[in-house]
């Protein structure tokens, strides 16, 4: 049973920073791409950032230069460093991982709330 456990969500003022973490546990052969998505109230879930097993990253335009995705393959953990936070970054952030065990499939974390407000 694969589990993704997120942490790090909080309430911060505009301009502040947060670091989200997502640890993968359970039985698997390989963790492929890992990513962070977010869903604001009343909106569709959107991809924020993704990182391949080799470390190649990509970001949605609205977070480029402010957010950094990274991963620690030894710890099976992906991070999202969020700087210069804006009210429009307020959302539930979800971790996603493409994992191979008996088959290759997507797994999701439970979500962590990020609120940016003065």
C-alpha cells in the first residue's frame, strides 16, 4: 500500500514563505515523476510544478521565479519551496507521484491548506 503524506501548509501574510513536504511510503519499485497541484475554492485543480526522476523541473507560469520544486530520492520525498506568496496562491496543495509497483499509476496525497492573507 503506497501512501503520500504531506506537511507544511499554513497561513502566512503576502510576501511570506512556506515549504511543503511530501513523503512516499509503502512498497514500490520506482518513483517516476513527482509533482504538486493546487485547487482553490471554486476552481479546477491545476498543476503547479513537476520534477522528473532525473531532476528536470517545470512550473506553471504564475509561480515561475517564486516556487522551487525539489526531491530527495533517498528519502522518497518531494518538496515545494514557496516564496513571495500572494493571496492568489491560496489553495489546497496536493502531492502527486507516478509510481511503479505491479503496475504504473498515479497516487495522491490528502492535501494541505495554504492560506495567504493579511
